[in-house]
């Protein structure tokens, strides 16, 4: 009997290694690796997941397992332009007789629109520096400044820095552009506060909020050249921080011209759904995972070359996809008493569009599920860095009671308030599984025996927790 058990363990481990190796190797191939909207790899990955679901005998919940949808998640750019008319004073020549020099800005290098901008045509308009663009008790950047029909330059953050509680409600882009419009400005140029990311642009993502005025983000280095030497940008910023008082003023001898005509760009995505049916067809457990990424390696490399450093979250999420497929195989061989639904989500970075679509498409299943697992771990599983969050304390305890939880030195705790996944508002048994050790840019693509061992323990942890929940 001992020999039989030993052989069975060897057989199961070999089967796991062979299957999971094959999945990871497939996900690491060039034709699948860069899973970005509009690139063939995203479609190839969708087809790969569909074929895996078919092979594993999952039931279709939608036509050919897929649910196609479009999202306005970008902007199409036409012949838009930003330029500055600069007058250089000359001894003995009246200012009104000096012909200004026109300095044209380069799109993406010097400026980018913000996702909530309005269209606009601004011609020969004065520019005012208004510090942090805040009007708060005891502090007002507009108190002694008339910005009516002007374009304002606004710093991000606040006079007390990024994490200020005092100015928390006054630090968002949305608040600042509304305040600029309220004070009569016709446009806003946002620049990052001094620091490592001062010249890094935010991704252009279409926002439901519309600013009502032209709202651009400007390269700090490109804009600070227009500040007079006696009122240099960095000096004004330091003075505001030190004195906690405004230092607003009109930029002398400089006017701007902005032509902005933008259209929202529809991006196509597909979620993939499949299900192993249980004896109790009225109960569901959902395993959801993202299968696309924010940026490809090539785009990350280009980004770093232009901006010197990479700040925007991305990841290939191979472990999430491979884990879901392996769980689908295990639940085929050893079914659970409840329905196990698998949801491969696209468009989840950065706005959780896939999750939003799943909540609408699988409305009743989402609302009535005994648990919904969102596998958000990026790239490889890392011991001591695996975190499980849930808005159900009982599910947290279920995880803690599984042996693999201890092997992985994982952490389980209640859901963080900053988690905005729409699933959590639809079902109070939402579980997010993720790694606090992330790879920016993504980690090396090679997987070691140690990586596979950790992945095996991770899958064991999820499987056992799901089976425990399905028995209740």
C-alpha cells in the first residue's frame, strides 16, 4: 500500500508538471506574450483559452465561449497643435514692435491631453502660474490672481505633498480643473511636482467626467523654460512648500496657442467564459482572471527611453492564466458539487472593463456566487509576497486553514478599502489574490523549478479552499 501511494504521488506530480509546463511555455511564446489591445497576441491568447476550455469540456455560457464588447478607452489624435508666442525684449525697442518667435511643441514629447479634456481652439492667450490650483480654507492660489480667459499652469499634489490629509480633497485632477474653470480659465496645463516622475505623462484614458475646458499635461522641462529667471518654477514651488502661501503670477511675454480636436477611440475586447456544472446547479463559484496586459515589452522599452523611468503598472499575468486552466483540469477530473465558472477577462488594465462586463453579462451568477476569486497576481508567484484579500472574514479564515497557505508564507486579511473592483460591490464574497512583489517592467520570462513549485502550492491552496467552500 505504501508503494502504491508513493507511485500515485509521483504520477500526479508528473502530470501536473507536464501540463502546467506546457501552458506556461505556450503563454511565453512571442505570438501570445504581448497581450495588448489591437495586437495579434491578444486575439491569439483569447483563442488559446477558448481551445483550452473546449478541450477540458467546459460548458459554453456565451456563443463559442466568448463575449465581445467595445470600450472607449483612448483618444484618436488628428492635426492638434500646441505652440507658444515668445517675445524676447530688446534694448530700445518697444515691446509691441517686437515680432514674437513661435515655438511649436511636439505631441507626446512636450504634451499629451488628459482623458477628461474638452476640445478647444485657443489663440494668443496669456498664461498664469497658479501653483497647485487649490482654493481651500486658509490657502487660495487664485486669491490675488485674475485668470479669466487665460490658460493656467497647475502643479500636481499639494503644498504639503502627495499624501497630505489637509489637502486630500483638493489634490485630484478633477477638482483642480473644475476650480480653474470656476475661476474663468479657458485651459489648464498640468505639470508634475518636482521629483523622479516629474516628466512622466499619465496614460490617456477617456473619462466620463468632462472638464469643460482644454486640459493638457505638459512636460515640466519643456514648460519651465518660459518662467522668468527671477521667478523660476522650482524656486516658486519650493517657496510655496516652505511658506504654505500662494506664489501665483502671469508669465510675462509669453502667450499660447492650442488647437485640440479629439475623438474617443473604441477598443475591442473579449471575455471568455466556461463552466463545469455541479450537482447543485443553483450554486456557483467563479474563478476570474485577466489575460491581457497594460503595455507590451516593446512599448515599455520605448516608454523608458522617452521618460527615463517606468511608473505605470503592467504585467503579463502568466501565473493567473495558467492557474485557472490547471484548476479547470482538476475540477474536470474531480468535480465539485457546485458550478465552477471560469472567466477570462480582457480590458481589465487599467479600468477593470472586463470585470464590469462580467458583472453585467453573468449578473445572477455573480450576485449569487458562494465566492468569486479574482486572480490578480502578476507574472510569477512569490513566497512571502502572496496576499489574499476578501470582504468575507470567513473566506479569509478558510485560506488560513489550508496547509499550502503556510508553505507559501502567504498573508490573508480583509479587503482593502482602495480595491475598486466592481465585483466587490455586487457580491460580498469577493476574493482578490495578488502579489505585492511586482515586476516593472515584467520579470524575465524563464521559469525555474522553484517557480513551478511555488505555482503548484498556489494552485493547491486555491483548489482546497474552493473545495472547502463548495461543501458548505
